C-alpha cells in the first residue's frame, strides 16, 4: 500500500501534463511544441518526454526534505531551456520562438509590455493563468529570471528582515506602470522602449549578482521586481495557503534561515503565518521539527493540500517548459 502511495502523485502529474498538452498539440495550428516544428508528429514524443520528466520531479518532490534541492535543479533547468531558446532566436533560428518574434526577457515586460502596446501578450496570459491555478508559484517554479536569483542567493541566509522592502517594491511598481503609460502616451519608438526595458533588466541582474548573493536571500525578487509585487498582492485569488500551527510551534526559529523570500522572520513566526512575500515554495517545511508549517487548501488535510499544490505546480512547470519560449 505504501509502495502504491509513492506513485499516486507522479501518476497524477503524468495524466495532468497530458491533459494540458494534448489539446495544444491537436488544436493549435502553429505548432507550439518544439519537436513538432522539426519533425511531423514530434510533438507527441515531446509530450511523452515532458510527462515523464514530471513523473521524476513529482516522485522526488513529494518528500519535503528533497524539495529545496529539486526545486532549485528544476527551476534552473527551466531557465536554461528558456534562455537557450532566446539565444538561438537571437542568432536567427526563428523556429525556437513561440511567435517568431523576439521579446525582451525581463519579467517587468509582463506588466509594462501590454500597457505600452495596448494589448495582452502570450506571456501575460500565461502569467495570469498560473496565478489563478497555483497562486504565487510563478515566483518559485515558473519564472526564467527568478531562477537566477535563486541560484545567486543559495548561500547562508541572513536572519534580519530586508529593511524598507515595501517602500522599495511599491515605488518600483508605480514607476514601471507610470513609465509605460508615458512611453505610450508620447508614442516613444519601440527601439527606445526596448533599450529602457533592457536597462531595467541589467539593474535587476546587478541586484541579483551583488545584493542577493551577499544577503543569501532573493532580494531582487522580494524587494525589486514589480511582477513579484503583483504576485504578492494578488496571490489570494487562489485558495492555497501556508500556515504555522498555533499550538505546536515552539518558536525555535530554525525555519527562519530556510526562507529565501524574506517571509519567515521572527514577526511572521509570532503571527503564525508567513509574510506576504511567501511563494509557497515549500523549502521550509522539512526544517520544522514539530511539523508546524503546513499547506492549506479549503478543507483538505495539510498532506492532501500539499499534494494538490505539487500536482498543479509541477504539471504547470513541466507543461510551460515544453511551451514557453519568447
Ligand atoms: S519576482 Fe520577478 S524575477 Fe522573481 S520570480 Fe517573480 S517574476 Fe520572476
Ligand atoms: S515561508 Fe516557506 S514556503 Fe513560504 S517562501 Fe518562505 S520557505 Fe517558501
Ligand atoms: S521551525 Fe517550526 S517550531 Fe521552530 S519556529 Fe519554525 S515553525 Fe515554529
């Protein structure tokens, strides 16, 4: 019975990935699956391979003690796939691009792009869909840029909270929105807007390489990136939550050094819930000797809520990896 239980989640992930990708292969005229572009019927092979990838990831991540390492490997793999396709696209191999056009790979463009252009992009639609389905998982499993911040911050985590985090986050968010409106209003050419967006991305990369690395925390993602701020503010559209059990928590503070998102500070432990920048990544779960940190989803038990979260998030991660290219 225990043996069968180990395979329940991986099998569910396998089936859910098929459910997400088969309609894409059958219904979309312009092949969205990469292998289909090179080999007729190759899309089916890609679906099978990516579903098997989901099985392996789910098998390992159902063990809370393996989440931190596996999330980092798989998120990095996601980013490598994404940026490899960007580089091939830059060298003129248009088959690697979803729409055949290059877009700036800076997450801020998910917000600023539609404001500047006046219409939604594929990436914006993808972002909103994942927000509805898996809450803040975009910022722990699905963003090509966040994976770099995750790697950079992998050292020892500082215990003190990031100071003035919300002042910085809200200022950057408002500046990005206002900037995109002004660029549109002044009919600033695409080339100039692209240069500005690239400059924003370079500043972000600087933060990742200098500040996040020093702090051992994802400072770029928790205090700078406007998409991260939107995720923080809108994550409650989705019912997944993380709680700290009122009675069993001994306030030992061991878990506070496992959180890279500045969401498990002593004040959060006292309030018995992670801070708003929590992305439900799950890194902290196994650090708690009292099993006090628990996933919640409506009336489901913590174990079922966590499995449901893994099912949705791993499937979206795998399916998006098969599709998402700029
Ligand atoms: S905060 Fe920004 S860069 Fe970080 S994971 Fe989220 S969207 Fe990506
Ligand atoms: S509180 Fe836990 S689940 Fe939330 S971001 Fe921090 S480590 Fe991840
Ligand atoms: S590790 Fe567990 S018991 Fe200790 S402070 Fe964190 S939630 Fe509480």
